C-alpha cells in the first residue's frame, strides 16, 4: 500500500526491478490531513490482507506523530523509514543538511511539483484568496525541488510553484535510489 504522492514512483521502482508487487495507493490529499493517515492505512490493510501474503506500508511517518507506527506495530507491518518522503528520497542526512543550511526551505517532490496547484493552491484557498500567500509562505526563504525524474514539464511546474510562493527555486537531483532501497528493506529483500 502506498501513499498516493509516492505511488507512481513506487510503481516505477517495482516495474524496473520486476518485483512481484501490486501497488495500492491511498489518496495523496491525506497529507493535508495527516491525522487521518493511520486510520486510512489500517482500513486498507484490513481490505488487502486477505488477498496478499505480505502487506508493506509505503509511507514515512508523514506528520502522524507516531500514529502510523502504532498501527504498523499492532498489525505487524513495516513502513518506509523517516519522518517524511523527503527523508526517503534525499536520505535522512542529506535532507537534514538542506534544512541546516537554510531552515526556511519549502520542499517539492516530483509529485508535489506536478500537483502543486491542486494540492496546495486550491486546497489552501489561494486561488480564491491570493492575499493569504504571505500568511502561508512568508517564513520560507527558498524552494528546493528533490527531483526524482526531472523533465522540462516538471521543471516548469516546480518553477510555477516557486513563483506562487514568491521564492527562489533550487533543484537537487535525487533519483529513485533512496525509495528503491527503502522499499527493498521494508519488503525484506535486503
């Protein structure tokens, strides 16, 4: 089971490695309500368990403050390590270094760059109340795009997102290796 924001990347890794894995995504907008992630994962596990020998949770903690770990522990599941997908993609130390270098960093993944208008602008009401931009993004100083598969289209989307926030954009190429390693570990392949 995968976070909807990770599911395309997870599917790409699974296809590349030719792992016998089915990917079942949950809605990516759960990230706007992280207090609902653990319950959604638990409900999905109950639906999936009868059909699969193993269920792995392709989520980091994602703002659940341990609630997802409680579900995973209770149900005997493994999940991706880290506090969020930024740890998974960039690696914990590299991500921490980005934050130490400039604590006011807003981070984009490929998914978030592509879905920024829908998942951030519309969800936060900035399409209706653009004057809220400073309230939401006033303490940020830059945008870092953790690029898994940079394309001209994704680069343009990342630039548009940074422009909405009124911030400079930096691209950090990370690829899918961190995600691949986390998936392999969670599935017991390492």
